[in-house]
C-alpha cells in the first residue's frame, strides 16, 4: 500500500477507537473538513507532517502513537 493509504487507514482506525466522526475530528483538530476528506480519499499527493501533527493533537495522541502501527511497517509500504 502507498503511504497516503496507510495514513488514511490509521486516521480511520483512530477515529473509530475514539468514536469520532470526520466532522468531530475537524472540530477537535482544526484541520479543514475538505482536507480531511481529501486525505481519507487518498487523493492527497504529499502528506505534510504538520497536518498529521494537528490530527494527532485533535485525537489527543503523539506522533509516535500515530505511527506506532503495523500499517507503517516497511514491508507494508510501497515506494
């Protein structure tokens, strides 16, 4: 899978764990709903770490927590 797909899946996982909708994540993180939608559709060509940081802030987790997932294992990511 591509990195943007792994990011989208991880956000989905974390939102489900926290019982948050995309709209609620927008309210908590400040990341525009249109940006979240683009990320979730995997149409975001290059992910900025700042956006992931803001999403993590909204979820109340660290960047380390975000990337601490088998989704980001080197064997799972295509170049």
